[in-house]
C-alpha cells in the first residue's frame, strides 16, 4: 500500500501541474529571462515605429498600389483582410496566391484615381482594358467603395525638393543580389522615393566600362552628386530584440533578434527557430518593429515556440521517492514543461 500511495501522490502532482493554466507571454519577463535588451525606439524609422493614427481601412475597400513583384506596376487592389495596423491586399482579378501584406501607412498604396491624376499607368483588374477602365463604373459593378483619401499617408506625386529626374543615370545596388552594383536609370519618382531600373543591355566591353563614354553614347545625364546624402549608421547592435514579420508566412509577426549587422543592413533571427530561417534586410524595412508594436496596434505576436506553451511547474524543496525494481530513486526537481 505504501508503494501505491506514494506513486499515486506523484501522479496527482504531475496531473495537477500539467493541467495548470498557461502563463501569458510577456516581453519584460522574456528580456529578463534572456538577459537581453530590446532595440531602442529611436532606432526605428517613422514607418517602423508606433503609428500616430488608427487603421481605418475595412475589408472590401478598393484602392491602387504597387505590385510588390513588379515595382513599376500600379494595380487595382482590394482590402482582403485587416489585422491591427496591417492590411492583406488582393490584386483584383488574380489568384489569392498573389495577395500581400502592408502597413496601413505604407507609401506603396494610393487612393482610387491617383494614377490618373499623376499620369501613371494603372493596370486594371484582369478582364478590363486599360483604356476603358473607369473607377466609378468598376465600384458600382463590384458593389464596393473606394477607400477614403484621408486614410492614406501620402497622396502627392513628386517631392517638391526632388533633384532627381526620370532618365538620370546612377549606380545602384541590385536588391536581389546585393553583391552587385549596376548601371541604373531613374525610371519613376513618387513622393520622396524614386524607382531604379537596371540597364539590361550588355556593354560591348564591360571590363573597360567608362561612365563618360557611356553617357556620351546614350545622350543621358548623370544624377548630380548633391542629390545624394550619406546615410547615418542604423545603430542596431547584435542581440537586440524586436518584432519582425515572418517572410515565409507574412501574416505572422514574431519575436526576433538582431544577430549580425552591416552599415545599412541587419540580420534577423526568429527566436526559437533554426538559424536557416535567418535573413538579411535593410535596417529601415517597414516589416521591423520595436518591442510592443503588436500590442499597441492590436496585432497578435508569435512568441518563441519553446515559450508559447510554457507551463511552469515549480515543486520547491520536495523530494519524491519512487520505488522500482531497480531500487530507490530520489528526484529533486523544479520543472518547466514545454
């Protein structure tokens, strides 16, 4: 009976512990446990930091915006989902597999009619001809409404102080292959940004490329030196914690750590995940946010997998004596079951 009573007590202890309530995840507690620090708020740009307005977009609203896979194209979009300060956008007429996420203050989205007012070409919904597309008729046919203009952060076309002009030549880092610097042209200017187009036509003698000769041959002008400004170091340091969008599943925002840095880029690691999922990004990427951004904007945050289902079982100064065929085993434990 002694053996039965003792083993029964052990089972009751384990059962009570495992059936306990899950502790809510806390940034403060996590930083204390990890002996780490959060990236300071001042390191984040205005498009990364806490928003100064609420997200007024609603599912079904129509708008215009840049296709992330084709940055030179403005498409007809609809809001498919709203979570916190983020929008899942659908390119009208195309498969949902092309849906993408942006923040509500993204400079890549514009109100309906923006392209027409700024002389940009709009690619209408699939099945509509560009020269016949009309927003008023389209909204009526879809039984939908255009997103109000006051919801958009920027509605201008060209920054008044822009020195760049379409057609100017410059050197640009290839975004898909950052090891390469390419000959490029200014293809478009919107707000305070400009679109670079890499010159794809091969130079007859690339090993002896001379800018002066190329400019004379093409009749183009170079972007003036005063148009460029030296970018300050980003200030991020290794081991700093932040919140970052999961690039493989962009509807999720995860707890992340800066594991390496360069002049203008940071390497991001998702806490609790294999390092094969680490990735390099520009330090001003809008998908990076300070600690507490999700909580402030009403978006769920994915904690590290090993912490998400954390059940803390603490049995202090308790000795369990278990009898078995191999003799007496004493277990002193303070458990954390995950």
